[in-house]
C-alpha cells in the first residue's frame, strides 16, 4: 500500500511538471536589432492553443499585431497585413522594417486549461552609416591659433566617432580636445607639426565608415614652408614679371624697327615744320610788302616836292595815305583820306604831276616838273 501511495504522488507531480512546462514561453532573444528596409525574426518557442502578438511603440501606444486560435489562420491587423507572417512555433517574421516598427513586442500564450503566459522582445531598427564628411575651420584667438575639425554622417542611426592623427591615436599633450560625442576635434596652439592627415571613424552596430582630411596651407598659413610665398606676395611678383616682360617686348620691337620708327618720326616733324614755315612765311611776306610800299610812297612824296621824277613799283593796288601832307589829300571822309587808291592820289595832285597807273601789273610812274 505504501508503495502504491508513493507511486500516485510521483505521477501527480510529473503531470504538474508537464503542465507547467507546457505554458512556458521560450524567447529566443530579449533584444533584437533590425536593419532598415530588411526583415527580422521575433523568435519564441511554445506549444500553443491560442496566442496573440502586440507592440508597445516609443510613443507608448499599444497596437495589436495578430491573434490566432488553435493554430488556425491568424487575424492580422490591417497596418501589418502583408508584412507579418506567423510561424508554427509562434514566432513572427516582420518584413520591410521602418523606424516606426521600433518598440517592445509582447506575445501572450493561452494554455489548454486557460492559463496565460507572456514573453517580451525589444526591437530596434538601425540604418547603415554613410561616409563621414570632415570640415575644417581655423581662427585666431587672443593667445593662439585654433584648428577645429568637425565630422558628421548624412545617413545612418546612432553614430559614434573617434579620431586618428596621422594614423595614430590622439596625443595626450593638452592641446587636443574632443567634443562630448567625439564629433569634433580641437587643436590649440597650432604649429607646423599639426599640418598632417586626420582620420574620422564613425560606427554603429551595423558597421563603421571612415574619412580622411589633410590640413594644408589652403587652410592656414601655419602650414606654409619657410620658403613659400603668401598669395599677395605671389601676385606682386607676377605683376612685376609681367611689367618687365612688357618692357622687354617694347625694347625688342624698337630695336628691330628702329629705322622705320625714326623715319616716321622725321617725316612727321618735317611735315609739321613745313606747315609752320609756310604759315610764318606768308605773314612775313605780307609785313615786308606793306613796309616796302609805305617807304616807297613816302619817298615818292618827298621827291615830288623836290621836283624829282621817281618810278615806284608796288605789288598792291591800294596804298596807306595817312602819312601824306594834308594838302595833298583833299575832301572825302576820314576813311577815304586814310586809305586811297593810287588813282585817287594822282587825281588830287592834278596839275603838278603826271601819273600813270596800270592795275594789271601794279606799276606806278610819277614825274615831277620844276
């Protein structure tokens, strides 16, 4: 009897263990990391009578995904239709992941006797990183020059950064400082030894990417070698060289075409000189003719008073009469007495002198009778 009693007790305990094991939900991994645009498996293992899946998203909103009874066709919420597949062991396959799929997924399993067990899986969605971009800025502070390198990625989630200088970890010399998230690097008291190549490494759980950037003289004049010229100095030298080259070209052309240039200059000078001579010569001839006529007429009058016969040749048909005695010039206006023709003068001296005037050749003959 005693043996029979112990046997019953063992059977009861074994059955209870089987029942307890039957309602246990085995979760494959409590945290699952998915990749944007790809599929992820939320794995569990349990014999089921009925089950349901739901998700609590980052905004604390709980959304039912599906419900299945006795391994029948599950009822899937329309927002997850065509994206969720229920497997035989109760796991679900979620396709075409988006960032909105992140959250805590809960599965609730109901045993044959109506007891429920739950399991949870946290899902995160990550995107691969793009190649990092490095920007460089240099500014002068009150004490020294500050070099700043900034690194960022345009695509990807949760990037982390670290820096290498010339392929090596940053020196601990009190001049190199990184920001809180290591996305920027500051180098203080910049010297020529800081003009090297810097590497930015970005990474997340999906992998890492890196980029390099060299600090050169285009970024700061500190990187110029001792013999190098600044931009303003180079421009000044270039301008001087151009001026010298232009002067050499002028001298070469002058030497090569010296005779032609000299003949051209002489021709211009001679042409201008002839014009000046002609202009001045006309004035001189006119002044000379007026002076000669005045002198000849004065002598004519004087000789007429002395009874001398004088022949006077003049080149002008008119004579200046202002110097003649008043008795000879009779009548007429003041202008007629000042300027008169030789014929008028002869008419006024009528009776004492005989005058012959020929306009064609401007010859005047005067005879005096004692």
